C-alpha cells in the first residue's frame, strides 16, 4: 500500500495563509494611516479657516492659500 506524505502540502498551505493574513494586515494598517493623516489635515484646514484674516496674515498666509499650505508636501505645489 502506498503512503502519502502531506507534510509539504500542509506547510505550503500554511505559508500561503500566513502571507494572505500579512497582506491583509498591511492593507488595513495602510488604510488606517491614510485615514488618520487625512483627518488631521482636515482638522488643520478647519482650524485655519476659523482664523481671522489678520491672524492668517501674521502667519504669512492668505485665505485662498490654506489648502495649498496644508497639503504642500502632498501636491508639491
């Protein structure tokens, strides 16, 4: 009677499952990082929008430049 060695198949399957979970975890972490970053930038835009024109001028900003200022490292404007 023939004997079947399934050690390799089991190990390969387990490695594939681990890799899938690692990719899923990485994708979730990236998504959360993007959300937190976007949220903090939205808060910064809102904070600056609530400032007076004089306060913005003291920072060297015009109201029209707020988004450009907040996202300056993202859009390279």
